[in-house]
C-alpha cells in the first residue's frame, strides 16, 4: 500500500485509488466515492494500471474498495459498484 495519500497537482484533492503487488497478485484499490466514468482520471489510471507489466504478469488481480456492493445495513446496496 502507498506510504501516503497522493494529491492531485491541480486541485489539491486527495487521491485514494492505487495498486500494489504482493507475490504473484496485483491488488487494485478503487475509490467509489470518486468518478469512474470513461473520461475520468481514475478510469484512465485504471486502464493504464491494468496494462502495466505487474498487472499483465500477475496470476491474480484483485480489486478492492472501501464501500461494499451489497449490504443489509443502513446504506443498503450500492448500484454504482454493482453495475
């Protein structure tokens, strides 16, 4: 995991998406509180990350995020993650 949270050089906003490798596994952490449309910075970063050598040579790619897709709690299911 990253040692510190990155910031956008233009807006100064914190960036909470990142990737790391452990053994033969490539982990990708997505920020579902940020935009993930095809024209977003996070989406472009994700496409580039998936095309990187560590991701292409990994036996496993695991995507993680803070928010659950399905929940019986007060927040309910998250359609943005499910879709």
